[in-house]
C-alpha cells in the first residue's frame, strides 16, 4: 500500500512538474518574449511577400512550360511517315512514297531474276531496294536538311536579337528572318508566321518548330520563346544567350567530327574491303566466284554475308557516332 502511494505521488509530481515546465517556465525565462520579438523582426513586409509570391508564380510557370515541352518531345519518338516526309523537305504523300518503293522493289526483283541471280538473291535485293533504300534516302535528305538548318540558325537568332534591341516586335523580327534567310530556315519561319496568322499564340507556333525540324537547337528556340511569352522577361538577353549556346554546340560538333575522323576512316576501309575483294576476284577469275549467285548454297552464303556485313557496319556506325 505504501508503495502504491509513493508511486502515485511520484507520478503526480512528475505530471505537475511537466505542466509547469511547459506553461510556466517560458513565461518566467523570457523565451516567449524572445519568440515574439524574433517573429516581429522576421515578419516580411507586404511588398516583399507579394514579390516572393510573384517570383514563385513565375518559377512555377517556367517549370510547367518545361515539363509540357519535354513531355511533348518524348511523345514524338515514333514519327509517322507524313512527318518524316515533311522533315526531309518532300511534299510527297505517303501513298506516293509507298508506290515508288514498290516500283523500285519490283524493278530490282525483275533485273536480278533476268541476270540469273536466283530466287533467294532476288528476294534479298528486293527487300533491300523496297524497304531499306527508300528509307535510307529519306533519312539522308532529313539529315542534310537539318545540317543546313543548324548552319543558319545562329545567324537568324542574332538577327532577331538585333531587331528586338532596335525596337521591333518579336513577330516582325521573325518576318525579317523569313524574308532573308536561306532554305530550309526560310520555309520553317514562314510556317511559324502562317501558324500564328491563323490564331495560334506565337509561343506555341515557335514550339511547333521542333515537330518539323527535330533537332535540340530548334527545341531550345521554341522553349525560350514559349517561356518568354508565358512568364515575361528580357527576350533579347535570353535569345542572345541562346545564340551563344547554339554556336558553342556547333563548335563542339565540329570538334567531335574532327576527332572521330580517324575512326570513321578505319570503319570505311574495313567495311569496303569485302566488296572490293569480291570485285577484284570476279575480274580475275569470274568462274571461281560466280558460284556465290548461281549455286543455291552460294546464294545462301551470300545472303548470310550481306546480313553479317550489315550488322558489322551498323555496330561500327553506333560506335563512332557521338551524341551530346
């Protein structure tokens, strides 16, 4: 019984002491006054609060624009044939492209059969001519057009910067570029003007440039214009920084190309050796090597060699191409 009384007294004293520590000690020690004083000193002014809120709102708008443009660029991984034809600078319809591919495949099949190449060889060459060659040509035209675009884009951005500093609106500066720039930059900026003329905001019209010209530099330009249209800011300074970034990327690409030329030359020599040796053997002893396309076993071996050579060329191309 005495133990229970002592335990209850101890618990009661502990509870009373805890309550006194929580409620009475801050009043006696001056901590409450110190907290009130710190809060009054650290209390922001209404103007500062509004400026912080405005800055936070602008940052949220910029982050939202970046997320939206990034999600849109990720969704474009699988490009339809219509967009690929546009990116290559061709005004063909997908039906016309497929018809020309079929005609090329049929002509290759007929020529191979008439030359005595056999069914397997004709099928392999028909597949390459109908599916591989047209798409390779389309990709070649697309890459060549992108190089011309990247070569002229920094100068076009500089023209826009000078126009803005001279007092011209952004739309009028873009018109100047569309008038004087070389192709394909001229047609792409004309497309921006036409898209904006039908009612689309200028920021969205510039952001659509990446759909027609899928290069990072075009995406950078669209992001800068889109963010400036939504959140404001010094556009001439932003575009000036963009021009510097574009020129630095161009210098880096040229430096990478110069440093990788040795590897590209080695890959070209290694890839061209088998066809050259085959041609030399055919010129010296045609009966010896003609079994590759006259005998069924030779045809199978020739198809296998083409497949393995294609895989080797593809691997070497992936090894010597540098993305940044």
